[in-house]
């Protein structure tokens, strides 16, 4: 029967019936989303409560990974430009927050990038969001044919294995180092020579370089006879653990499982070489080699080993670049790392252990620690980086901040230091032989 022969009243009734059903089922669907969300929260609560009563920290972390995938979904929506409007969205961010985070990502290559603000805007997912964005910027997902689900799973595991209770060595620090690494990879002297593999390794090493950091340094692990110190024979203990943990998560997530075995193995080894370079006990070793290359002008960035060495130097710079940031950001990092030192000192005092250098809050002030750190670690490294970049505008900016921040810490130190204060422990050059040094003690 054609519609021309159907009474208009019948057509109107049919139309109203269809719209009524669509409206009803639309609200029914939304109600089902709300109920499902409520049930997920309720199950998460019961499992977390049960874990606190019966499981160790390792098991808790594994279960949290399984429960936390929804928490990272908002990052992919953000990167695709999609703002979720469903009432049951688990990211708990409104449109304004997502819009501000997206705006910040458009300026991620600027040196005054505020990682603390970005972490708040992404609801504590700064590392996952930043890494996904940078992988898209460089086309690494397409180049290496990465599975997005596996990538999100791996990055979620990395972010989750940083200890949020650490004032300094946490996922925000990892995101900050990653953002700095991105700025260094964009340096004109370096950018044109880097292969996709170089960029992939540089970003991955930056994101994972401190994963599962316990918030104490290598000497503490050694004198408390921690199993990691025994496992790695008191040499680059934390760096070795960060690397091995990263390899374990790469294999558990299957991120590189589609690549030839020899290729994935080589990538794991190069990641290890980069992460192990952050050990501060090897500072003199790297500085000597870097100076020698610059003096002889024999760095050939078309040569893969030379590019890898510059990636190591880049990561070392990114790891300790906080004094080169604007004062508002630099001061926050300085206070955070000193708070972590002081917590270790409190632990040592509690267990009648000798308090480690820089960890005695009564004797080691924040300004004194920062002046020593800048003078003997940061300035020498960034002066050579300044030479390498010939110098770039970014390098000039960083050196300007570094000198201003050092002067400001000096003023603060004089304001709070008695005249008879002794020389600070960092007033000696780092020992290139190791001696229990630990690259992650430093902001």
C-alpha cells in the first residue's frame, strides 16, 4: 500500500510511535550505562578492599592494571579530538579540562611547559597521554605497526608501576623527563639525523627510566641488604631494575611481539644502554667522552653509535634538567626531591642506620643541596650540551634559567644559614668509580 492512500492521522500516529520508542530506548540505554558504571565501581571497591586484606603489593598492582584500563581511555579520546559526554564517563574530567589539556599538547615542545598542570588536567595520566601524543607526532605507531591496545596497555603498566607516594620519583617526573627529551630531540643539530628507531628508543627510555623506583637510593638498598642490591651486585642497582622492569612490561604487553626476535632483542638492549646511562656514578665517564668528542669535533651523527651516545647524553640532560626550568617549576622539583631525601633520612634514623648525605633535614637545607647539585652536576653537563648545540636558542634559554636559579638559591641559603656552616657534602666532585652513587638521588 502506498503512503498516498494512508490517512494523514495514521502517518502521524506511526511517526509518534517510532519517536516515542526511540526516546524510550535512548533513555534505557543511558540508564544501562549508569548501572554498568555503578556496578564497575562497586566491584572495584570490593576487590580493592579484599586486596588490602589478603594480598601483597605485587598482586595488588597486577589487579589494579586490569581494573584501570577505563582510566586511560580518556587519553585516546583526547588525542582523537573526541570529548565524551556520557553521564557515566570514568575520567571525571569536564569539557573545559579536556580542552585545556589538548591546548597544552599543542605547545608540548615549549620549554616552559607546566607538567604539574598537565597532570591535573589529564587526571593523573600525564605520562600515558603525553607518550601517545608524541608517538602520533612522530608517526611511530604507523612506522613500527604498533597495536594501539597493546601500546595503551604497556604505557598504562609503566605509569602504574611508578610509585605515586614518592614526592619526586613518580610518573609526573617521568612525564617531565619525556617532555624535556622531546625538546632535545627537536634540536636542529640532532633532529635531521635521527631515525624513527632513535626517536622511539629516546622517548621510551625517558618514560621508563625510573619505573618502580622505591623512593630510596642505592646506598640505602646496599646497607639494608635489599634483594635488588644482591641481584645486581651493588652496581647500577636501581637503573638495572628500571631497565629489567621495562623489558618485562614490554614482553607482558606484547608491544613488540610482531617484530623479528633479533630486532626486538636489540631494542631491549639499546633501551638498557640508555637507562643505565642515568647512573650518576658514571657521570665523569660520560663527561670525559663528551668533551673529547667536542674538542676533536669528530661526532658523526650519521654513524649509529654516535647517535646512540648523544641519545644517552640527551637522556642524562633531561633527567637532571629541573634547575634549567623557570623558577616556579624548578623550585617545586627541588622541594620534592629534598622531601624524598628527608623521608629516607627519617627511615634511616628510625632503624638506627647512618643517615645518608643530603638526607638529614636538620643539617641539609634545600638551598644548600641545590647549589651543590647545580655546581658539580648540572652546570658542567649543560655547558658541554651548550657547546654541542652551537648553541641553540633552547640551550641559551636553559643556561639563562640555570644561572638565575643558582643565584636565587644562593640568596635563600644566605638568608637561612649561620655564618659557621660547613662545606656541603656535594662540594666534592662525583666519584667516577661508583662508590654507591645513584643517578636518581638528584632532581
